[in-house]
């Protein structure tokens, strides 16, 4: 399994005004694998993901995609490379319906006119593939959906495209037991189909159930990025809470990983 | 896969279930055009019973020319309101554009088409400045356009040499609000319009059914087309009645030219809002600007474009007002014009909170406003009463908007 990462970040720094949120972060994502990104509240997981998605510009650092150094200066750049993100706050428009949300910013057109029929067909197919529960109509406004249904729409929006990397920021936070199992199953399925998947989660059981690798952020530094099979539950918990665990983790707080 | 149902997606729902859906939406706070339609019916009934001349053909025609300017401005305002912004300067922007046209037309002797073009370009430039100030500098639109509201009054005074009144003598410009289509042409436009509408609806239904998607049933389409045909048929019929006091001297009948002008604007902007990616992005920015940004939409550009469209439509509104008054003075576009225009958009169902509204709303609301202005005029109310009623109408419509929004958030629709 020693293939090249499809997406690789090196030395990422990111500050919001005077507050530095990410320090010299390195992060690699491999095709066909689920990489879990863990860390305490405020560790910088969502910020890192937004940098990958082009939502926040990075202050410094290098961004490689499929081995090439790239410059991502906006959400369109990331989407064009095949990086799809399900954001923690979902980022759906309440006043638009399911289909409109799924194609937002990338509408199908025939000439000048929106091709609603094709979009609806594709959306229906994708949602059926995710075995979506009882959505009354695809033309329903997102505001009338339950939290879990909204989450599913956000996920469907990400897997609709022929993406190479799918990043899910706490996708199961609002979901019940059955839906959570479904999403985890989907995460696994995507990776088995050759996609690189990043899963952010606070639930260690989920992380160990589906991930191949685990990356632990501690106070904006990458404490360690390790194979799931080579670590234990408690080691990861220590990495999350203290930034180090035995051999693993931050040595002197300079972001070096084992 | 687990035992879950995929969304139902083929065939046509029964008309009963569509009616039920509609009532459910209304109860959930999504009033749509309902307040405007009810308001229109009630107001017409009240004014008709209080003042017999309200229902006369000549007054019916007056409604259209009286309401046209405000309605056109309101149509532009819908774009700004959809983003949750406001343009308080649209009224005086229309005045400035009208003044530009009048100066060029009457004082400089330009041909009408160049003067109109110049007025429209002025509108676009005004919108560009307002939009850039709001989108790029981040000044709240309320403040930017309130400042512009004051400044444009001054600009209009300067253009009109500190308050002179410039009269319009150009036949073409005067025709816009003062002439009518030949009666036969009115019928022809009606028939062609209804047929095209029916054709679009039917091909859309067949295309969707052919692809196995949920489509409106034939009955629903028939009701829609029938309603359009009846309402517009009655309107054309009444407008084609002779309404001259002295038909032997001059005959006066036919659909006022502003009506097809407004219909063209309605179709163009409705198409832009509902059938193009641009329109989709306007709704998205109004609904959740951050989500739109993350979807790669250039939010600033959408914001600026909305102000440009609004001021552009204001310029057309100004031209119509100038045509109707046969002149431009520093008060053109002033006084109650803006309040009526905002009121028209909001009464029609466009939300002041952004994300919800249609260009058609402005037309329906504009009709309500026209009936109010016209009815009060017929009953001979003084300016003081009109001001109070204007304020009350705007407040009432904003209140309905806020309440329906509250209701909608309680029922999880918004
Ligand atoms: N737009 C912003 N402006 C200023 N500070 C921000 C911004 N976004 C995030 N931060 C700060 O950056 C830090 C990291 O936040 P981030 O959302 O990345 O954490 P997280 O790891 O995703 O946490 P959680 O598990 O709670 O989602 C926090 O201290 C937060 O306050
Ligand atoms: Mg987060």
C-alpha cells in the first residue's frame, strides 16, 4: 500500500488576524484509503479542510495534488481538481431545493438555459445510491428537511461529481445510529472505489471502524499521522489530548511527526 | 441496500394533492402571492362600491399607466431585495435618469433612442457605483442608498437648472404612457402570448414525463392556461372598449403601450431568475451567501449585478414617469415613488429578508399599489391622507412578510 499520496500539504501556516490556528502542518491523503483527521475542539481541523478547499487562503506552505504543485485560490480550483468537501455547517441554501443545492455553482446547462431535467435525474440517481430515507420530493426546499436529511444532501452533493478526494467534516454529527452506520458504510465504499476519503470525527469507534490512517491535530500542529492498524485507541486519545504518546507525537512542539 | 424508499419521481400527482400541497405551504407561512391577490380583490370591491367611476373603462386604463412606473422600479428592486439588501435611492435614480433623458431630448435635441439609451446607461452606472460600494467596501446598502437618495435629489436639481421643468415633446416617448395598441393588435398579442405559454408548459410536461420525472398534470396546466386566458382576455376586452368622452371627436381605446413593455420586462427578468444559472446564484446568495461562496459563486459580482439591474429598471421607470407626466421636474421619482415600489415588491410576496421573491410579485404588488393610489385619488383624499395611507401600506406589507417568515421558521420552512 505504499502508493503516492493524491493530495499532500507541507508546512501549512494559517492565522486569523493575530491568532495562529495552523502551525507548519503536513498532511497526506492516499487514494483508496480513509484518512481520519482527529483532534480536540478548536484544534484546527475545519480550518485545515477549508484551506484545502480554497475557502481560506493559506499563509504559507505547499499544496501538491497528484504529485504536482498546485495553487488553489478558490473553491472552484479545488472542485476542478476533484476535491469535494462536506462542511461541518453543511453550507446549504435553505431557500433552494435539493437538486438546486446539489448543483449549486456547477449547474448543467443546455445553451443559456438550465437543464433542470438532467440535474434532477442525476440527483435522483445519486440519492438512490446513498439509499436516502423518505425524501418526499427532490424539489423540496432544504429548509423543510430534517438534520439528517440535510446532512445526506450535503454528502450527496459531494459524491455527485467525479471526485478524487472527498472530505467529510463530522458528517455523522447530526445522525442517528442507522444513518451513521450508512454514512460510515458509504465512506468505506468510496475508498474501496479508489477515492481518497478524509473523515473528521470525534467518535473513536467510528474512526477505528473505517479508517486506514489517522492524522491527529493538536493545537494547530500535526501531532502524528499513522496507520490505524499500528496504533491503539488510547494512543490516539493521548495524541489528541496531549499531542504525544510515547514515541509518537510532537517532540518539542515544532510539529515534527513520527 | 437497506430498506429505504427512494424519492417518488415518476408520473403526475393528482390535482387534489397539488391543491393540498398548496394549502399546506400557505399554512406553513409560505404565502406567496396570496396577500396581493386577496388585497387586490378586496380593494377593488371597496373602491367600486364607494366610487362608481372606479370600474369605468377609462379608469381601468388609468390604473395601468398610473402603476407602470412604480411597478417597473419594483421589478428591479426585487433583485436587490432577493439578496437581503435595499435600494432606497431607486426612486430618485429614476428621476435622475429621466432628467438626463429630458435634457438630451428637449434641450440638446438628441433623437429619442439616443436619449433613452443615455438614460439607461446612467441607470447602469448608478447601479455600478452603489453595488461596488456595498459589495467591495462593505458599507451597508441601507446607508449607501440613503446617501444616494439625498445626493440624487441634488443631481436632479443640477441637471434641471435648480428646478426648472423640462417638457417632453417627442412623439415616441410620449406614446409610451399615453398611447394604446390598436384593438386588434391587443387581441393578437393576447392570443399569441397565451399560446406560447401553453406550448411551453405542455412541452415541459411531455419532456419530463418522457424522462420519467415528476411533472405537472394536464389538469393543472389547463387550469393555469385557462386562468391566464380568462384574466388577460377580460383585461384586453375592457381596454378595447371605447373610453373617450366624445368618441366622435377622438377615439380612445386599446391596450396602453406600457402593458406590453412591462410584460416584456417581466418575461426577460423571470427567465433570467428562473431559467439561468445567474438567477439561481442570485437566490443562493440571498439564501446563504457563505454557501454560495463555497460553491464557487462570485458573491460580490452577484451583489453588484443586482444593484445594476435595479437602477437600470429605475431608469426605465423614470422614462415611463416622464412620458406620463409629459415632463420632468425635480420631483420626478421623488415623494412616494420609492415607498410604493418597495411596497409593491413586498406586498407581492418578496421578502425583505432576502432569498424569496419573484419578478411577478412586483407586478401583483404594483397592481395593488396602483389601485390604492387610483382609488384614493377618485375619492378626493388630500395629500395628508395619502401619505398616511402610503406609510400604512408599506408597514402592513412588511408586517405580513415578517409574520409569514416567523411562521415559516416555526414550521421549519425557512
Ligand atoms: N474565520 C475565523 N476567524 C477567526 N478565527 C477562527 C475562524 N475559524 C476558526 N477560527 C479559530 O481557529 C481555531 C480552530 O478552529 P476549527 O474550526 O478549525 O476547529 P476544529 O478542529 O474544526 O474544531 P471542532 O472539532 O470544534 O469542529 C479555533 O480557535 C477558532 O476559534
Ligand atoms: Mg470543525
